[in-house]
C-alpha cells in the first residue's frame, strides 16, 4: 500500500512540471528555464522527502568539507544511475550545476531532457569524434566560468552495472580543467546501482538509501601529469569511501 501511495505522490509531483517544460521549451524558453530551476531547486528535495516518509528510502548527504568549498569549482564523482543527477542537484542545491552527459539524455526522458537543454548543460553526441567531443567540453568550460556555474563530470563515462567504481577516463577531465582553470571537488556516491532499472526500483527502493559526500578538494591542476595523478587518486578515494559505506546498514548514516 505504501508503494502505491508513494507512486501516486511522485506522479502528482513530477508530471505537471514535466508536461509544462515539454510544452514551454519550444515556445517560451524563459518560462521553461523557470520550470527547470523549480525542478532542480525545489522538486528534487521533495522527491527524496516522499521516498523517506513512505518507503524509508534514506538520502544521506554528508556535509564534511562544505565550509571549505571555493566560490566556483568542478565536481567529479562516480556514476551508478540516472538518479545520480538529481542526487547531486539535491546535495549541492545552492549552486548552479551544469552536467557533462551524453546527448541521449537531452531527448525523450521526462523531467530531465528539457531541463538539460534549456539550462545549457554539455550534451555530447554519442557518435561524436574524440576531437569534436573535446571541443564541446572546451567551450563548456569557458561557459561555466563566464556564467558562474559549477560543472559536474562523471569520469567513468557510463553507469556501473554492479556498483564498483570503474576506470576513470582522463581526456574529458583534462580538457575541462584546462578550459576552466577551476579547483576540483571530488564526491563519492553510492546506492544508485541498486535501483538502476525498473525491476530493481520495485525490489530495492523500500528501506534503501543513497549516500553522497565530498572526499577531497584540489587546487586546479597545472599540468597534464598533475591532472592524471589527481584523477587516479580521486578514483582511489571514492572506492575507499564506497567500501566503507557498504559495511553499514542502509538505515545507518555513518
């Protein structure tokens, strides 16, 4: 019964702004942008509150290092599900986040697609050549600096299937740091792999949890070698944090 009630609540919350954004995006871009801001700043926290209240699904947002954050920075984190985007939005709701993602996310995904397009997130075509993809990221790096935004990059490139932290690819990260010259904030997250598809949502959402935490803040890398070393260390820190979390029951914060 609680699952049905939760589904009804989420539908009532999500469908109106989704339809509104779909309708407004082609004709009223300013209104579409306001709807997108509402989704990222207001709706995301409400969704997690509903999941907590009726299904016991916990969102553990650890606030260590928040007081050390610079004014503007790059966020890198591991990638487990499409829910990683609203999770990071909810975690860092006070800043203007912009994601690097595949362009398929900018099409046919209710609530997310129009928001990613109207807010000028970096949507890279799946079939883009490496040089073209780097050009997209380079221009994006200049955009976020100019518009005082916080870019978010998933260095794994795609979602993990088993929750393990995959290989971090360096080319996009290096290009983003070169074009923006911003500090780097490393976050670890966990929980998304348990609800990455429809079957797992129905079986694992109740009494489940999502965790996210800042594990380190770096100054901007000055060389290619420094950027590569930073990315390698970041992966190790994320993996260590995820392993520590896996030892905890889902209802225990830390």
